[in-house]
C-alpha cells in the first residue's frame, strides 16, 4: 500500500463518532465525516490520483446483524465527494471478525478475495478503523494481486499506538 491515512484517533470523541455509525446506524455523521476524509486525501503530499473507491467488507454475519456495512457507507460517501466511482472489489470469506480480538491474533488479517480484476487501477481502500493494520494490509495485497497498480488506504480513525504522537 502506498499510504495509510486516518482522519481521527480512535479514542474519545473520534471513537464515539465512529461507534455511532458502526453500532447505532447514526448516518447523520456520514456527510461530514466523508467530506473530512476526502479532504485529508486531497491534502496528501503528493495528492493521490484515484481511479476507483472500494472498502474493506465486514463479515457477512455482521452485515446481516446490522443491516449495513459501515465501511461501504463511508466508501460511497467519500467516492461521492471525490467524484470517483465506487465498486465492491473485495469479498470476505467466513471467519471471525477482527473486532475484539487481541493484537496477537490479528496478525494475518481476515481472508479476502478479489471479486474482479482491476488492471492498472489506483484504488482507494476505505475502512472505518485501522487497529493493527492487518486487515488493510491483507486487503491491499489482494487488490495488488488482482492487478491494482496502487492502493491508498483512507480510514475514519486509527487506534493510537502506545507512545505515538498523532498529527
């Protein structure tokens, strides 16, 4: 992956904002959150040139339980702000969700497959939260194997690493 950008620290107000979307289907936060995420991407140095926007899919069980995929909602809203197309490029194979698992168990990330080839495309991969980075690394690897020439990750929030200073 070429870059991993995150708008917020996943603590305090940032955690609450993402939790409202993820667990309480509070979609009113989507327009502002997506606009800020898109601005972060546009302000990157150098600015990322994106061909298509996709997302890290949640588990099928979580999607059925919630009735939506929060990363898909974010990706669609970010794509709208960027004026770029969005597409479901990844599918998640059955397996446990990453949420709630210790970092030591997250290392391999979820099992993902490409839904189609993306020859030569620069892909923006959207996720709600980056914790260990295993999920986005696994996703980026699958996209590269499917022909993506570049993968840029854009997350609403990132879990602060111990001792890290967030800018």
